[in-house]
């Protein structure tokens, strides 16, 4: 058994998501476990270089995690032929230009979502990667969550029978920034900076629905800006003109109807920050980030509508939890391992840049549906498709 290195250029790891999920809980964790196991028994050891404009900050992160290499500009990092993978978790607005440079330098691509701000831009990136023969991947982390993996197990086992509907609730109250510090960066709420919950969350819902419940065929979406004024990181009040909530209905393959609410202006009274309820002819399930509860048709109670009497049934007690019959590792780490195996050993992989473009396509159609106040079909997307 041999251990081989793979050089990874990591851009955008000074941000919360890039640092916590991709650097610490993925690449550092993989290094600490002795690398990624390859099909032939070898081990693949990531050798990252951290790239960021703030040299002091990336140097401090590198020292903290025993990483030897840092750089302040992407171009110099791309020039090293030993670094074969480029990863980006920076801002959406910068992503298309950075990925284009990396693809043209012959690097394999892995990146956060959304792939870009427009479908046209996203398709251009997917085509370029295909033409240059580089492998590509986009983060689709929610498919690797324990709750949704349990949901997939139920679906694959036939538990639901015929799936009828999906109900998703995502969100929490993001403080306005005046009397309590906001939990999200201020750019999220400015259109000019690429903000908006539709562009942020509909790409997630696209891959969740496509892979678990049925391909998305049409969308009807309305967005809004519930909180029109917020306070930024420096204490300055600014106009929040990007959508901070979206209420969407989708028609899926097989006649499944999905309704998903996304909001940064909602207070949570549910099991988790995101929950999905799936109802089928034979059973139903509700999944959050980690837990999943079921109710089979033989265990379904018989409630009777009677507004004149207090409700005596405790509905939440009538569901059974799916047990943790296996160890669920960090989802970001699992997807990183799959992608690196794909790059080195050509193992199967489906979450390429075209899949990322599908997410941007749905966000773009959601915004258009909101503007035009109507249902819109979701055309099948291929590398030959037009971007508008």
C-alpha cells in the first residue's frame, strides 16, 4: 500500500463555511485520518495551499492546522503543476472568473454553490470544463446529511409507497444587526453584492428534489424582503434590497408536489433549522439535519375534526425515530473524499458543474416566476442548452 499526494489550491477558506466545513472538518480531518482510501488499497493525502488576499490571516490558519503552504494570489498558485485541484468557497460574484482561470490552467474544479449568478455563466463554465477535459464537482452537502440519508434509505426500501408530496421548511431569525449582531454577513441582503435567499437556497432544493423525490418539472415562486433595513459589520445602517424569504411550489416527476419555504425572518418551532416532510400512500417521514421520524400507514391514527373540544391526541408522540444504525461522518468530508477518488481513480461521480448549473437555472426561474407572477416550466438542461 502506497501513499500519494494530491495538491489542492484552496481559495475562500477564511470565510465561515470555507474554514469550518471545507478546511477543518474535511481536508484537515482527511489528513489526520491518514488520507483517502483508494480502490486499489493506496492512500491519497491532500497537500493544500491556502490562498487569500490577507496573508496574515491565511498564514495564521495554516500554522494552526500544520499546513506548510500559503499564497496571496490565485495566479501564482495556479502556475504550480503539482497542484491539480482548485477549490473555491469565496464569493459568488468572483467564482466564475476564478474557475475560468483554473480550468484554463488545466486544474480539476471543486466549488461551493451557487456556481455563478446566472445560468448563462454557469453553462459557460460547465462547457469549458468539458472541453478542457478536467473533472469538476460542486458541493451538494445536504444529500450527505444523516437526516436525508435516512430519508433516502426509506425511499429505496419502498417505505413510502407512491410519494405524494414534499413539504420543506428552512430558516431562522437572522438578527437585524442593531441590538444583536447578525449571524450572516451583510452582503447576503444586498442585490448588488449577489445577495438573496432565492439564489442561495433554490440551488440546494434543486439537487435535494432531483436526487431524492423526483426531477423538478416546474416552479412557482414568490420572494420578498421582509426586513428592509439592516446594520452591517461596521455598525452602519444599510438598505436590505435582496429577498430574505421565498415561498415556492414545485411540480416533480411522477406527479409529486413539493412546497418549500425559505426564510431568514422566521422563528423556529420545529425540530431543526431545516425539515422535510414526505407523505406517501404507505407511510410518511419527517427529516431534519440528523434525525428522521416515520409513521407507517398501519400506525396512522384516526383523528376526527371537532373544533368544540380540546385536542387530546399528542401528534408528535405518534412518530417513531429511525435509529442510527451506522456512524454518520461529516457530509462535506464524505463528498470531498468521493470527489478526490473520482479525480485520481476515476470512480463514479455525478455532481459536476452541469449539476451546479441546474441549481442556478432553478434560482433564475424562481426569480422570473416571482417577477412575472406565474408558473414556469423547468427545461431539461444539457451542455448544449442556451443560457437564457
